[in-house]
C-alpha cells in the first residue's frame, strides 16, 4: 500500500509572481494522503483577514485536518460591543485522508534576538489512524536566522521523534472516573515521519545532528532508532533537490522529510516539484510503502 506524503511552505499563499492564490497551492499539492503545510495564517489585516486554515480545509474537504499556530495574538475589533475573539495566527497545518487520533502542538525553543526579525516556531505532532496501523506524522518549521537559534529546536525535534514513546501520548494511564474521557487513550507509535521547512541544508551541523556524520565508506551514519533522510533513501544525491530557488543567491535543499529508522525500507520515492509557482519554496512529495519495515511496536 503506497501512501503519498507532501510538504509545502506556502508563504501564506504568495507565489513567485507576487500573487496570493490558495487555489494554486491546492492544485500544486494534488491528491496526497498526508500533507504538512507551513506558513499558514489567519486574520492578517494586511492581507484581507483571510482564514487560510478554513479556506484550505474547504478546498480539501475530503481530508481531516489540524492546525498549530506559533504566533497567536489579539486581532479583535476593539470597537465591537462584545469581544469577537478574533486571533491573528501563523503556523503549521496537517491534513490527512484518515482520522487524526491525537495532536500535540509543540512550542520549540526560542532565543530572543535584538533588531533581527524572528518568530516563535512550533512542531505539530499528530497520530494518524493509518490502515496499516497508527503513524506519527509531524509538520515543522524551524528558525530561519542561524544555527545557534535552530540547534536547540533540532535537538528537540530529534528527541521527540526518536524518544516519543518515553513521553507518551497526550494522555494515558487509568482514569479516576469514567466520565472524564469517552474513548481509549490514543496510541503513541514508534514509527514516525517529520516533514517541513527546516531552514538548514545538508552539510551543516543541524543536518549532521539529524542523520549522523558522513563516512567516506558508508555515507551518513544513521543510528538504529534514529532518523534517516527520505531523499537519500530514494536514491538521490545529498546536495541535489533544491527546494528554495533564490535570485542572486545559491539555492538550497532546506525542506526535508525524515523518517524513523524502522521506516527506512518503506521509502519508495521522493520528488521536488521544480515547476510549482505558488510559493517561494517548492513542494516535496514522498511515497511510502507502510507494509514494509519493522513490525509495528
């Protein structure tokens, strides 16, 4: 059973031509089974107060979805007779063909900077009710400024993906009263995928932290129980597949898909859509055969 994954930093719908077009974003995504989006916003007064979460969900109404903002500030009409509870939000979204059993919006470490624009970043962790068994699927957007603002976030991400079973799901254990929850505790599977704009390229310390050092004889030294790069598993060169084309500056592969080592054999293919025009990034697509790999734990 092939499951298609997609990830796209949509730059709040602003394309390379400067035009805002969510229809174009959705068309470029196609019909994947699992989608990780970044830079999805709600209620930006400078861009028409559009609820992009609702707009995307309406255009992909066959999908389950969740949203995790990193930025969440007041955008209410202060002249209204009653509070309208309007929030200006900016963050990550996950869409799934199958039910999303649970979600945790993780606030990533952040360093306050002087005179440099920076944002609170988050990682949206979901558990998907996949036909082959539960799967953790995450959408992440890491800091854009520098290695030192990113590395703590990378460490958090790696620890979360590789040791998520130690933390457990959003709740667990024996309930004191039956009326507290009307369903069993959600599963917390070991196998996991994280996709998104990570703002680091191969060769740097962040990439090495995720997939291991580079051996002249064996390539990346992926740890048992660690994370592997789906791009390499699909047979591509580490330094190919740029996802951020930039005028006047070198392009870079900074949008990634990493899988836990029990899914190494599940990666069938990965592509970058070099023709997409809907954002300053290019979307990435990964095919997984989730009948392959280590038996579910």
